[in-house]
C-alpha cells in the first residue's frame, strides 16, 4: 500500500470512531436522538432534562472508558504478538489477567467468607469497586513480578511464553479451589466481575484510568523502533545494537500497565487485544509500528464501541456482558488466523 494513503486511512478511522461514539451515547434503555447528543455534550441542554443526566452521569464516562479500554488492550496485544512473534499471543498471555482474577477472588471469595463481622461486611459492600481495583492490581502485580524475575533468567521468548501460561494456569487453579469452598452469593459476585463491565468507571475514577494508559501509550510509542527490530529476529536486533533484555522488560512493563489497569477497573475483557491487530493489518499492510500503533489503537476503540453498542440491546433494559460480545466477535477472527496459517 502506498505510504500516501495512510493519512487518509487515519482520517477515516477517526471519523468512524467519532460517529460510533455518538451512536453509542444514543443507545440504551432510553433512546436519545442523535440530533440531541451534540447539544447535550457541549451545552448541557436538551428537550428533556433527564437526557442530560443520563448522558453526563452514565453514558459519557462509559463511552470514554470503552475508547480507552479498546485502545489499551489492542496496543498491548500488538506488543505481545511482536515480542513472541506469535499471532495468537494476547495482552493476557503472561498471566496478568489471571493474577488480577486471583486478587479479586481472594477478596470476594476468601476475605468476604472470613468477614462474619457485620461492620466489615457493610464496608466491603459499600467500597467494593475500589477494593476490587486494588485487589486486581495487587494480584496482577504479583504475577508480573514473577514474570519479570523469570524473564531475567530466561533468554528464550518462547520459554517465557510457556512460563507465563503456567503462571496463569496455577492462579486459575487457586481460584477454582476458592470457588469450591465459597458460598453461592460470593461466587455469583465473582462471576459477575469476570463478565467485565465498562459502566463501573465513573467520573472520579476515569482520570486514574486515563493517566495510567497515557503513560503506557507514551512508552509504547517511543519503543516503536525496537518493536520493528524484533520482527526481524532476535539475532538481527542484537546486531543492530538492541538490548533484548531491556526491550523485553519494557514491553512486559507497558503491557502490564495497559492491560493490568484495564482489568483492575473493568474486569477481564477478552479477545480485543488478540483480534484487533490482525484486523488492522488487513486494512494497513505494513509492519512498521510507527504506523501500526496508532492504527491499532483507533481500530480497538472502534471495535469495543461496536461491541458495547451491541451489548446494550437497543430499546431494552437488558445489557449483555461485554466479555460475551467481544468473544463472539473475536473468536471467529482467531479461527480465521489459525486456518490462514495452516493454509500457508
């Protein structure tokens, strides 16, 4: 594809993103006409005063969260696929999501089971979102620490990938044991968290999520040349003077910031980081990360807005789990990638 076409593609992606963002704001149990959305956002006035409250208090933070989540998971997935040179690697391949799930499982299944005290139970229920965010971060940080230690001792990326998968399996086993000995109500709360949710991030939490991901995006952007070098092979990258150890640690760290923060605030959201890089490469046929990183970020935001709009079940009060919708869309992409690789 001609390099001159890239600006046009980015403009189209941005326009599609803005249009889908506005459509996403209009959908829900209460339909709000698109003609009113722009006025509500910039003037905070509408034909019905309740529409202003619905948009500003509920839908706008959720849609902004969808954009941040889509970008973060997609860029994380691109990094993992580049690091391991494996098209089926995703942002959670190193066990970050499993570690986060373990932290939340310990909070919801173990700590809540021990808290017979009424005051403690009341405190847990009133501050659950912040507690799950902290527990998720600690769990992801624990697994991340073990992966970093392993990465220092292991020089082979494929071996590191296997170690990450084993960490994920081990934490998953611990979660299963906790579920086995837990009460039905606690298990239900934990399962609801695993469905993922974009609506839990309110205005007071959105700045934290934005700042963490801004730092992650910035570091990823300045690493675009090392990422290009990794695609050519580790030996070639080393011959160019690239420090594989520092680059690998940088990729693991930024992926942990991006994917870990998303899991902490929104729960585990699958398949976006796995599918979007492949979909983007169909549109933009280049291996240059200077082009791929922003393109993948825009495409990820677009896809998650589409998934969130589908999950709303327009004109209905029901909302599908976002994880279910992303899986329904992402799974066919993964199958396509496998079949394509087999046919080559």
